C-alpha cells in the first residue's frame, strides 16, 4: 500500500483516480488542483507517490515535477496526460517523472503504472 497524492485541476478526474487507487489497496492522503498546491502539500506530507496532471492553471505539471524533484530527488511521480501531449510527457519524464497514464483512465493501466513506480 502506498500513500498517494492526486494532482489534477478537474475534481471529477481526481475522484476517478482516487477510486481506482483505493480499490487497488492504496491510500490517497491528499489532493491538489494545481502545481503550487502540489508542491506545498508534497513538502508537508511526503507521499510515496504523486499522480500529476500535465495541464493545470497557476502552475503546470512539468514545472511542479521539477520543483518537487529539487526538493526530493527520489520522488515518485506518474504523469497524467491527455492524448496529444507527447512533447510534454517527454519533458516530464526527462524532468524525473517515472511513468505516465493517458486520459481517459483505464484502471488496469493506472494500477500498473503506480505499482511500477513504487517498486
């Protein structure tokens, strides 16, 4: 079981991911709606893993990944992207994200990516 923070500006997508993660036996300890909130909550909570949306207001996901990885080089982050964000996914992986999942989410792929990232 991992302690996970879910970051997405869409509340329904956070709820969907949370449901998948909880059913897979993980604990969602926090949620954030943008990169700034994600960094602040990561600093306080140090979750085992973060699911990070790429496109968000205030601060984009790739920028948040860079900031979290500066704070904690061992941070486990899995990106969540829409189809067609290939360049952003590549930048996120180069910035330290471990994997990515594409919206709309398929539960089996989410669980596979999470488990791979925390191994």
